[in-house]
């Protein structure tokens, strides 16, 4: 995916990526930082789509707006909780599969939301009979519900005209699919006074002052550089 480049899949699928945001969240149990990215796409009749790519599971999920009359607040939901919500015109029982809050690490392009680096976005994933709902809370005013569908390679070609998931090159190599990924504070990835940043080769210029190239391939370049006064993350 590239910002501003149309994706043309099988009719009636046609959309335009116009914003990408990278999230991070620290797992309370294993202490690791997990990353994922969300691309905002505008489709036919300006329908708002989101495509999520999970850097850990490598899953690609398409989300589109879902009208649910009940107020589903991620801050009030707990994993395993059963919730009744009206979906497809009838009350259905949903199970909360995951609850958390992501911290925005990086973003590019434009969005229909007011997003800022360092902002926390609460979320909850609810599972029904053959479908999943994602609830995101950007602030006290913006609370949105999206319906999701995981896309395999064939479904990606149908929706976007091509496979958008990156080629497998290693746990942290996400290929041309990533606009900007800032990897830092990973357990064992670097010493306390250094950090490693990876950027797509199309965006990379001269190495930052004092940095050392630690790995590179046809898609991206990773630098390690000293840092001072850098605190932790917040998702």
C-alpha cells in the first residue's frame, strides 16, 4: 500500500489509502512491546475503511463502519465478558475477546480523526457468531464501532487488486507494506543507551549522525544510534 495510490480490486472494490498510523502496546504478562498499523482508506461513496496489519501475527483485517445502537465503551469492558448488542437488526450475545489501549508511535498522511503522536486509543474486540466487532475510543467524544473480516491472500487480491501483506523476511521486517516503523524499547533489541529505527528504503536518506547500519535489504534499512533522555512508551 502507498498513500495516495488507488487500490483497484474486483468490482465494486476501489479505495484510496490516505493515512497510516503505527500503534504500540506493552503486554502486561511478558513485558514485550507489540506493534500494529492501521491504514485509513476512502472507498466508493466516501465509505471509511480501515485495514489493520498485525506485526506479530501477520494478519490483515479489513474493517468497515457498523451501526450498533448500544454504547460499547472499551473502558467499561473486560476480557471474557458477555455483552448483548444489536447487530444485523437483532440482539446478539457477544464475547469480549481482547481489551487494551494502543499508543500512537508514528503516523503519516491525513485522517478523518484528530490523531497525534503519543495519543492513547482504547479498544475492545468482541466476537459474535461468524463476525467480530472492533470498538475504538479516541477520546470522550469519539467512540466508533467497526465490523471486521480477516483477509487471506486471495481476499486481499479481490479487495485491493494485490496482496498487501509484506513478504516474510523475519520477525521485524515488514517490507513495503510499512510506511514508517519506529522500533524501540524492545526487550533485548538494544542496550539502555541505544535504539534501533527501521525505515523503508524509499524514505531513507543519509544515516542519522552517530548511527550504525545494523541490517538492510531491498525494502528497508535499520540503524542503531545512541539516545539520551528517552522515556518509555505509553499504549
